[in-house]
């Protein structure tokens, strides 16, 4: 079974392209999508897809704490612990 | 041209440019930021070296001249080959421009950011017009969220694009449900391959 980080990397690469290429996220998920120049439409859609995939709900306050994808993984893992 | 644009930026902005992953978004950022600097220097009658930027708690940038905040409002957006910059002496501003390309997660986006009524209206539109219809509503919401300046604390699914604009009008006056006394002028403009919107806070005395 894929770890949270692996699944997030997979969802990103399946759903986000930059300059026509799938976005490759580092293994430690230390990447801010907005800093990387990913369009807001892609970030919003990815947030929804991650929430559905892991069966979690992100409140707006939660989203404000997600400075990079590793924070998203930590949030998800804290909910399933 | 990108190298010349980067030479206009300060070290903080160049560091931000380096964090962009794709060459296209990096170029868009550098060109728009340099253009913004040129416009602000002209408007504020200062040199590029005197101009810097700060950011609000929610990340909305503001201009500093010789280290002091100045009274001018601005906002920037870029998407693909398109950039949009707006300046105003008074009233908060937000802009958004989007290239009208098909989006692989369009249905997910629609159910995430639009109200049930907006979703029902978009469900009636099919084919090539659907992405454009989506971006026409999205850009209005994005411009309003950026203008209001509180970022993620403003859920776009909790307010509606003015009905007149959903029926095709290019402009309308809007107020957020939680702050009905603050009114915004919203305008939309389209090109062959992009749509854009600007939201500007109206003077409460008018």
C-alpha cells in the first residue's frame, strides 16, 4: 500500500503539468505549489482530489497552514493516527 | 527579454523567480513583475532602486518607496502568454487573467468553487464553450478574492458571481454577503484565447 507521501506525489504527477510535463515532486514533499508557479485552478482541484482520495476534509484554516505538500501529508497522517 | 526583466527585480523577487519550476511561469512572473515596477516607478515618480514590496498578513503585496508604504493599490495576474496589471490611487483592487485551455479537472473545480445555482447554469453548457464559461465565472471570483485580500479565509463557493454577469453582462456592482456595505465594481473582458476580470472597491461616499 502506498504511503501518504507516495500517493500525494502520484496525485500531483497525474493532475498537474508545468510547461506540458507532469510535475515531479521531491520525495520529501518539500514543495510549495504556489511558489512553484502552479495555477490556482490546479491547486484548488488538487486539494479537492486529495481530500476525496484520503477521505478527509480540509477547512480553510487547515489550508492556510499548508505551506508545502509535506504539511498536507502530515495533516492527513495525523487524522488517520 | 527575461534576463532584462530579471535585472529590474530585487534579490527577493529573483529568489522567488528561481523557485518557479517551469520556464513559462518563471518568464511570466519576471515580465509581469518588471512591468509592474516600471508602471509604479512612473506613477510614484521614484527610481526602480527606491521601490520595494511588502506583503500583508494574507500575502497581498503593497508598495514601499524608500522603505515607506505608499498610497497606491495594484494587482497582477499572469497566465500563459497573458499578463494583467491594474493600478488605482484609491480602493482595493484584484485582477485575474486565465488562458482558456481545457482543464482536466473541470468538473471537480466546478463543484468546489461554485454555488449550486452556478453549477446548475454551467451544467447546461457543453463542448468547447464549457471551459470559457467556467473561466468567465472563475476570473470574477478570483479577482474579488484577490481584491478583498484575505486569501484562503474567503471561500469562493460561499458567494455568487452577480446574476447580470452570469447572463452575459460585462460589468456589475457586487457586495460580499459578510460585508454588504462594501461594494465592488467588477468588469470582465475576453480575448480570443483568454478571459480576465478586474474588481475595484467603490468609494463608500458614492
